[in-house]
């Protein structure tokens, strides 16, 4: 069950990152076209402001479902891109609605209890990586790298570090 939940979280985070990349690319094209530059600048700024969402999704931040509740911004972006940006913006907005639906459908994965349960013990994917690393320093470095790569959250890192120290 935990593996399915982790896969779902990873998939949602990947969709969100892909959406950001799509919007940045569309924004760059719109800026190059000139007459759609305002929409392009808006799309790029919106994408940059969303860039950290995939990391928060992977960390099962309990505030994520709340961030996806409203639809007003998606509707406004859809209208602006339909008027100024063309059909492709509407396709991207539809993709964003799909991501929103995935987040809200799986909101239970972002509860504090779900995040806490993943920090309580080494997950099956983390334990082999640590045991394959020799020595305490190597294990600690491996944990730090996993945290930096977004595999584990700051809370997970702290809990696992305490476990390594025997506290």
C-alpha cells in the first residue's frame, strides 16, 4: 500500500513539474511572438511561482490540497490564453485541471498522519541504500543526498538521522 501511495505522490509531482515546464515554454514562445508577450510574461511568472510545488508534493505537505482548492486562477489563465495565447494554452489549463483533480482525489495522502507514518521508520526504498553504504559517515551523507534530491523530506531526514544516532 505504501509503495502505491508513494508512486501516486511521485506521479502527481512529476505532472506538476511537467506543467511548469510546459507553461515556461509557452511563455517563451508568446514573448517571442511579440503581441502575446504580456500573456507570455504572466505564464512564466506563474510557472516560476509554482516551481516548488512538486517538492512539496513529494514531501506530502499537508497544505497541498488547500493550494489546489480554488479554480479562479485556472479559469483566468484559460481565458487570457484563449484570447491572447491560442488553443495550446487551453490544453495546458485542462492538464492543470487534471493535476488539480489528482491532488484533491488523493488529498488523504497529504494528511499529517500520512506524512508522519512515512517518517517513523526507514522506508523499504531507503533502507537498502543505507545498508549498502559503509560506515556511519557514509550513511549520513547518503541521507543528506536523499534529502537534497527530494527523495525524503527534512522531517524524514531528521527522524532517520536520529535513528542512525540511536536517539
